[in-house]
C-alpha cells in the first residue's frame, strides 16, 4: 500500500536583520529599517534633500555605535560640514572621534592618478578596490556615495557602470555595510538614474521629489523598491527641520507592498 506523502508546509523566510536608519518616518515606512547589507539608490532632483537624508542616516548610525563613511564627489568636506552645521542633528564630535568619516573622492582620484575624463576598465577596478579598502580600514558599517551619478560620468559606458556597481555592492555586502548611492535625476525625466541600469542592480530605490499642494512646493519621499521587506509605496511629505527629517503621509493608499 502506497502512502501519499503529505504536502510540504511552506514557511515564511525568517526576517532579515534591519539597519535602523534613525529617521523615524523612514523606518516606519520600511517596517523597521533597511535590510542590513542592502545597497539602496537614493534618487532625486537638485534640492530635494538627498544629501541631508544621507548625512542623517550616517549620523544616527554613528550615534548608535556604527561607524559611518561619507564619500563626497561633488562637494568638498569643508563646505559640506559648514552647510550642515545649521542642523542640530549634525555632531562635530562624531567627526573628531572618527565615528563619522567624510572623504573627498576627488582627492582619492588624484592619489590614484585617475586624472582623465573616462576611466579604463583597469582604473575602474583600482577605484573599486581603493573604496573597499577604505571601508575596511575605517570599519564602516554605513556608507554613502554622493553621488553615483558623478562617478558614472567618469565611467560612462553602461556595461562598465553595471560591473562597477556589482563588484562594489558585493564587496560592501561582504564587509557588512548598508549603503546609500545618491542618484541625481531631473524631476521631468521619470527615471531613477542617469543610465537606467543602476536601479536594476540595487536592492532598493528611494525617490525624493517635489509636489505641489495648494500653491506650495513640498518635498516628498517614496520608497519605490526595497528587497527583503514589505513597505509602503505611498508618497510622504518630507520636511527638513533643525532636528532632522520629519515625514507625514501625503496621499491616500498607504498599503504595504512587497519589496
């Protein structure tokens, strides 16, 4: 007599550890934070709050004991810290203690001899290894690259940008990093990156933009994609205050969706 084998009971995958961003509204949207080890594209036009959100993400991590690294391409570290001094959440003592490290990526270009407009495959590999070595040296658990778009202008070719991101992402994941890659896009483009390949590679996409309401221009945030967690896909109004970013729902339809 043949006994039928009972169907295997499907079990939900265990929840991934979270990188709590420390930005309450964003953590609520993501049901606890970004899954640890993720590489997330932070996309938006000029003036939508990308750098401020990135720095608060790093500062909150440093306050919680996670070393944080900011790789700045378009703005010098001196100017960056001067501009952010207006925010109460930005703490100079974290810089002095080495818990928060800000590095000017153009200085790295100079040290590596990357002084021409388009990088070769070998030079892209050198840049990737140097970034990963810096992350390992600082012991960073949170990393921001501001911006991926600017680095992409030096790489240019889509297949090389894809390879750069894949290699960098795998290396950062092995080092236990949760990473934000800033992507500069015009509000009229309807896309998340300069070349269109970046959003397919990353684990998540957070879109910042502007919206009009009763004659006012509001900053808004929307999580478009996030692997490893359910999340709201609604738009949220984002306000830049001295104590940090505050968010409130902007549109109806605040229904959780899979990442």
